[in-house]
C-alpha cells in the first residue's frame, strides 16, 4: 500500500481500533463480571459497525477481532494437533477411603515440608487447551486422546468467556486449560428451540457441549452460549515457578483472573483431610444449586515446587486426584405409562411416577425409550423404578427396585396400536422403536408435520407458533401443509381458543405476510420442510441439488436415490414411500400451485466445477470468503477445509495461510488465483 493509500485508510484504522477496544471492554464486563455497561441495542450497533468496516476493509480485520464472537468460519474437517504438553487425566475415585489414602501417601512423600491442598469443583464438560502468545489467543485444541486433539480455534473464539486478548501482566507464551460447559439455562432454552423445530433434544449438557465444539459452522456454535472455565496454567519448562504468581496453583488461578479468565470462585485451600471431607460433603448437596453441571471435586497439592517430587504415573499426576460424586438415585412408584406419538409417528413410552425429589428438582416423568428398553429392564406393572440423575438435567430410569415388586405382577405389555388413532403399529427391521404408519390422519403426526413445516430451518413462517397452529388445526382450517396457502384474512380474524388471545387484524396480516414470504424459500429447504422420514436438513440439501427439481425427485427410483451422497437404504426407502403416497403427491402439487420453489435456482445448478474440490485461503478482491465458497458450490464444485491428495485446486487470495501453501506444493495441488477462478466459471 502506498503512503497516500495508507494515510487515506487511517481514519478507518482508528475507528476499528476504537470499536475493538470498546466491544472488548463491554464483553469482558458482561461475561466475567455479569455487568452490562450498555444496552443490547447499543452493543449490537457497535458490533454491526465493526463487522461492516471489516467486510469493507478486510486488511484491517484482526485475527482476534471481537466479531469472531458471532462466528462465520466453516470447517469441513478439524485438523489434528499434537499437544505441546500431554493432557493427562486425573486418577478418579468414588471412595472417601481412597481420598484418605491419597492424602496420607502425599504427606508421607513430602515429609516435614509445609504444604496445603486446593479443592475445586470438577466440571462436567469438555476439556480444552488454549495457547496464548504475546497476550493473543492463537489456538484452541480439544483433549482428544491426551496426546493429539482437534483444532477448534474458530469455534472457541465464539465462546464469550474465552478471552481473545489478555489484560494486565501475563506470560509471553503459555497454555490455559479448562472446561467448556453448557450452562443449564442455555441448554434448556436451546433444547426447547430444537423441539419447536421438530428436532430431537440433546440428552445432556456435557454431550451437547462436546458436539457444539465440533460443529463445522462457528456461527452455529456461537448460538449455543457455551461457557469456558479455566482450571490450570501450563508454562514452558524454563518458567520461574518461584515467582509470587506461579509458586502455588491457587496463585496461578488468581493471576489468571487478573488476565481476564473466568475462574471458578468456589476454590478452597485446605490444610488436612478433615477440611477436604467438609468441602466434598458440602458440594455433594449444594451442587444442585449451581448454574452448570459438576460431577466431583478435584484435590491438588497447592505448592507447585512439590509436584516434581511427587511425580507422575503413566496416566496421571500423583499430586492430584478427583473424587467423583455418585449419581443420585431414588425409587419411585410407576403409576402408568403414556405412549407419545412424534412428528414422524415414532412412539415414545413415558413413565408417570409418584413425584419424588431428585437432584434439586421434582421428578414426575421419565422416558422408557422403547419396547426393548422396557424388556431389558424387566419392568412389570405397578413396579417401583430406580431413577438416577448425575450430571444430567434429564432423569433416567436405571433399574427396578425389586423390594417393592408385588407377587404375581405381570411384565409391562407394550401397546400394538397407536394411542391416538388406533392404527396397528409398525416396527421396521433394525429399528428400536415402533411407529404409527397413519401419517395422513394421526393428529399428533399432522400437528408435528405442520410445526416442522413452518419452523425456522424449513419454511420459516415466523408468525405461526405451536399455539396458533393447533388453533388452526382444531378449527379445521389447516389439516396438511398445503392448507396454509389457502388461508384468507376473514378466516383468521377473530379466531381463538380457550385461554389464548384471538387473532386481530394486525395478527392476521402478519400471518399472511409470513406465508407469502415463504414462497421464496429455496428448493432445498422446501424438501426439508416436507418432513420426509430420515431426511434431515443436510440430507435435503444434497437430495435437492442432485435431482434439481421436484418432478425428478418424486419419480426417482431407489437406485437413483442411492447415488446421492450419504443417502443409504433406509433413507432411500423412506423417500420412495413418501412420494408413492397419492395424498402426499397431491399435497406437493398444491404447494407447486401455491407458488413454492420446486426447483433449484439457476445460480445453484451450474456444472462447470462438477467433480472438483477446492480449498479456499486468503482475502479476495471481489468476494468475501463465504461468497466465493458459495459460488463454488453453485457451480457444482465442493469446498474442503483442508488440503489432501483429493484436492483439485487451492484458491489463493492475499495473506493466504503459509501452511496451506506448503502442503499444496508438497502434494502437487494446483494453485489458482481469483482471476483464474473467474475464468473457470465463465467458460
């Protein structure tokens, strides 16, 4: 850049620096101190301005810009990284006696040297390591097998409690280790959203946190509102552990707080086994009041200089141990079983229990999963069931309390007809669950299909929530998805039901406007919205792009469907069965007449790049990264996040990654410019 251009850019450079400083300050106060210094609207305006400036002047964007919090990077695969320091696991025990043995052994090995322990909460989440150099986050890696983990840096940057820049005094090069957890409130909110969209809820926060960190789209990870809590600082071998900051584990964590890390406030320094037991006993009860899950207590020798003296085993340090809480378990009387019918007809048995207190909540119901589960548990009528809740939010049945079984009790007999419509249930080969095949007339399936159709990832008809859909269904105005497009204003105004507000003029206008807007939803989302069994969002996109239009899809044979990437026998059978149903074909025709998109848009059907795989790196003159990736897919190509022998081209812009360049040259992958790419799609 020449001098004139540099000076011309200076006002924008200054504004980016000013916005970055402000947003970082507001983020720190919000995530670390639970303090909002500005309204959500003001914050969003500042962030939007910074995003706009970075898009207009990509050379001004910093690697750790606060705009990374909202995500947007897409990883097709996660690079494997060897840990600089192995991530050892701690020795675990459920026995207080073993904690006593650990304490006695530690005291014996250390001798007369004064020392103490730290006791801290053991998070029920996912361990990761964060590398910082010169105060900047440069890499985030999962624990993996302890030696090698996955690079999840783009996703980690979206977690508000992971500092992108450190503050105050900090080591020049170190690794912060901690746990990513899914706070209960955020977990429950996201599960409710999934259910509204017709998706299966996550089983527990720990698994959901793990899955979130491996999402390919970092913007999706940002929506999960995960939390990172630091619990350890790894330093290079030449670090001065005698310095005031580093001499003790508790001192290191205090220093980490000053740098901007979220460190649990529950750590206690203990002098002996009695104090350790008191800490364990307290949190065994109080853990249910925490906003996140824990599954035990970690005990560490506090004085770092003693760690080498105590040494390591092959898998874990001798200066630390984890006490794991036993999952809470209670026995409750099985009063009855409800059989719930899902959107696709799958039957889920649910136990109705005598209310019982468990883990800080009252449990009244728990899933029995399916007929095989009931049989394997040997559940009988009128049994007492053992209910457990460890780090879970959702209680689970783990067995039968045989001490309460009555003589002559009979095994639970699983239903053979749908509880809603009376249709004989079906169980396909290889499937665990039964389902009702009466998709056209079974009310829960009809309602579920309607709710799925209007959901955000499908047709996104915002003004129609579950309550209004049921209102329309009960009134007879909407019985299948095509009926939405026949609704009239006069039918909607005044519509209401007991306990809900009637629809007024403005509400009716909003509903009709949202329905009208859905006519422009792309074809691949229309395919997903149809609610075909086993066809999820990604599968719908692949199927739509393969067949290009609804007629080709409706008439596709089983063999043709099996040619689609990731479509197997079960999914192919379901698609054929769906379009073999005369009523479903009638519904599709009505949707076509209503003006829905029944073929791929022209910019999605180019084939110039068919069979070619691209890796994109760097900054481009006429495209954003997302735009150029979308362009590749629109012209029939594939985008990958990493270079391999299967890569056709490395599409290189300014400031491309040197590692990708090196690997492309090593593998003989052809490197092309933005101008080369434009010629390819114009030919």
